[in-house]
C-alpha cells in the first residue's frame, strides 16, 4: 500500500512511483437505487464436498464452521447451497437420496442436514438453497430422465423441503431444477404448483443452474416467467445476455469459482465478487465449493473457500478466499441495494472495479474496490480475456445524503506473489475522512479495499490447528458406533450409496450396506454401474480384509475388495488398481487391474464361498498380490506395478444389496507377514 498526499483535486503517490492523474467516480443515490443484493454463498454438494468435515474433532469442526458461517468473524456467508442427494456420483462422491426407492422415505441420511443446522446455529438469517444433481432411478421409469413423470419428480423434491422443516426446523428459501442439465418447462411449472400446494409458497425457484438459455423461454412463456424467481447460471465469466436482462429477473451466478484456493484463487474470487455485478448485473455469487473437505486424490483438490481434508489430525487451512469474501459479507446483508452503474458501480479507468451498496434505510454505505491483475486472478473457467491493471488514484465523490458521512472505515487486503512478499489479509486501517463529500485513495495492484460507514468488522482468529498427519497406518472399522442410516467416517462413496444398517445376524451387529437397487438418473457424462467406496491414503504395500454378505433379496451379483485404486469421481469407471471380485453363487473369483474388469489378472474357482458371510483378504507387496477367501488361499501372483499406490476400496459388481463388516487395513513392508513367497 502506498502513501498518499492530497494536492487540490488530485493526489500524488509516493515511494516507488509518482502519479498525478485523478480519476473521479461518482457515488450517489439521486438516479435511484440499482438491483437488490441477494448475498454471497458457498456450495456443499456436487458432490460430497463436505464428506470429511463431519468427523473432525468437535473443537476444530466448530472452528471451521465459525470461519465459514459466524457473522462478523470471517467469511460470514449469507447463503448456503446444498445438494439434494440423488444416489449418484456428482463430482467428489455420491450423496444419499432421502428416497432410495418409491416406498422409502428417510431424513437421517447424509450430512447436509447437519451442515445446514450448524450454519443456522451461527447465523439464523443465512439463506438456504437446495438443488438436485441426480435422481434415484425409480423416478425415471427405466429412462435416464427425471421428467418422464413431472408430477412425481416435483413431489419428490417437495418432500425434501417438507422434511427439512419437519425433522430439522429448516426453512429452505430457494430450490433449483437439475444441475447443469436440460430444463423442462412443464416440470418447472409443476414444481411451483407442488410447492404452493404444500404451503411452501415462500420457496423461490432458481432456474436453471446451467447457461442463460432459459431466459429466452421465459420471455415467451408468461406462466413460466411467473414460476421462476431467479435466473441462475454457472461460470458466466462475469457476463450476461440481453435476453436475461430483458426478463427483469434477478440474475445469479449460482455456481462459480471452482478454483484452487491459493493466492491466484483468492484473486479470482475477489474479482468475480465485484465484476459479476459490474459486468453481468448478477446479484449473488455462490462458490463451488464451500469447503474442500474430501480426499485430495479426488478431482479438484483444494477448490473450496478453505480446506479441511485431514480430520484424523484436526488440521485445516483457512485459505485466503475466506478473507476476500469478508470484504463484502461483513459489511452488507441480503436486501441491501447496489447503486446504479455510473453512480457507484463500474470499472476503474486503469483496471479493477468498484461496487457501492446502501442499507435498506439508506443510512449506511459500503464500497468494495478490487484491482486484481489478469494473471493473478485466473479462475479455472472460463477463459479470461487479457487486460491490464496499474497503480492508480481513486477519488470517490459522494453526493446527496451520502455526502453527510464524516468518515469511512477501511479494511484492506493485498495478495502477494513475489518471493519476498507477504500478503496482507483483511487488515483494518485508519478511517478516511470525507472532505467536501470526497474520499481519495492510492490503490495498487492485486488489492481489495472496503470502505464502509459500518462500525462492525472483525478478523476472527483461532490458534493454529494441529499439524497435518497422514492417514493412520492401521485402521479398523466395525460400524457399531454409528447411527442407523448414517455414512461411516472416512469412507467416501463414489458410486452407489452405503449406509449403516443393523444386521439380522446378531454376530455382526451393525454393518455397512450398499442399498441402491437400480442405476440412478446420473449427472456424470457416462453411467457408473459398479458401486465403489474408497477410504484412506495413497497406500502402496497394504493388507485389507473385510467380511461380506450378499442380500438374499435384491442382492448384487458380486462383491469386491481392492487396493491401489487410483481415482474416483466421474472417472470411477476408469479406475485402475488391484480388484479382488467374489461371486458366491457361482463360486468364482476374478482378480483384475481395473474396476471395469477389462484387464484380467487371474480367474478361478472359489469353492470355499458360501451364500452367507464370507471373509475376503487382499495383500499387496511390491508386484505381488496375495488373496484369501475364508482363510483359504486363492492366488499369490505377480501383478502390474501400476498404479503404484492408491485408495483401499470395497464395492459391488452391480447395483443391489451387499453388506460389509469388520474392515481392517494395515500398511505392510515388502517382507511383511501376509505374502508367502
């Protein structure tokens, strides 16, 4: 930050450069007010992005939640958007549906209920938004389409909203259609009708969580226009369309950012928080994702406002996008109004942007200025056209009632990119005087300023959390400590849905059951048909065992245990590793180098297999694989050296019921006890 000296109407920047130009920007309400500000938010879902957060030790979990949601503390988020689980992979994993089947309705599943409840504890005014990424297969009548029966699908989504209120006292404010998939006009109208019928008239519809195409349809269909409250788009690159503006609807960037949370990611977030409105008239921006709380070997590691992927140690990282968020959220609230473009909103002459907002009573003013350079504010998408930013003098001319303000409080951030530079994050500076209605600033590059009449604002700080630690060398789980229908800690389901169930077999107590019976209406670009659940670390030499049983009714055809699994996400179908499949009814086993079983390693009889519980053991040491079924050796062979390391996994050969219990994992040495040479 540079020193400034006022000379008449201009200011001279001192120290490293000297500039005597003055750019004056009007900030006034005389033309009226601009669009309503709807809030800044984060997205948990799309999918399973908060999976590891639940099992943090309570002390550190509460700290993380405070950084995200506590007002006047850190990010102070104003909107929480969550996935309405659909039993299908939706980026980092699968989120469970509240209705796996038409006859089944259960609101104990998943962790979004818990997260919304925790957010509301900290900020009762936070706004909640639900959106499906996928749908359970029964809604499609055998088709990969939730619109085959729009009445039934609308009822399914409405039940989720009713359940939120009934079981958790959560009022959902917004609901979407189908993430980044084609919209159906008849479904949107039916959803509006279903909401109204169930006394949910307060729930506003955001459509269509993809591109701008729905704007043209809204213009041609008055009934659709009445049903849709907000047009929500994803990764708009801060631009909008003339058709969207003509609708008169509030425009949202309902999913944005999706960028690694280093300083460049912080620059991306700071830039789009301003410029989504400056360029695109968008009144809300929601980050995918809220928090990177999933294994960093899965897609998009670290693409959250902060990172919490190490619950076994308690370590988390308060990333710099948190403080870029605070520049807006700590000094505004949904319901404030932007000033019009040219009267408090616009681009700075020498790069950067500014927005001004006033409180509903017109008594308070907040101005946010950002000067993020091109290379230091690149988002993962879309491409960013070239532009330049240079240090500049900014003079803000307040008029009307705003000119009566005597001073503005100042909060400042500077993102550092040089080897010997240190970032300044959300630092309170001395107030600036308003002289003759004018405020002047010397603004550098990659900086953010908040000027506000509000006295609030705080950089919340907790002591550093414990140091990051690797996943434990030895891990065991018998699932006895978990509530019914919950997902066990550390297991990250990628395909299918696995939940804790009380077994009919007293010797096994609680077990982990794969419960999806038919392929869901998927979100990924290709279907995933083999349920897969990952756990742990990038193991190389490892031993894993588990008890498995296939359900006598609606059972799957086979089960597997695996190690060195190299990927999850939408690429799960292409996962490689060492997969040990058992088909009890056929008394057969298959060992393969990939989940899809296109790279066979060994196949043979499994005469020890029974139709009840079986115990599978798999050990990998170097390029050797050893496998046993019910303590009888089935193979001890040479296997490919790639992948060299990866997750441990359990899963099934097809959709259908299978139970898992007593999972044991142990890192081994090359001359460990498991493989007999």
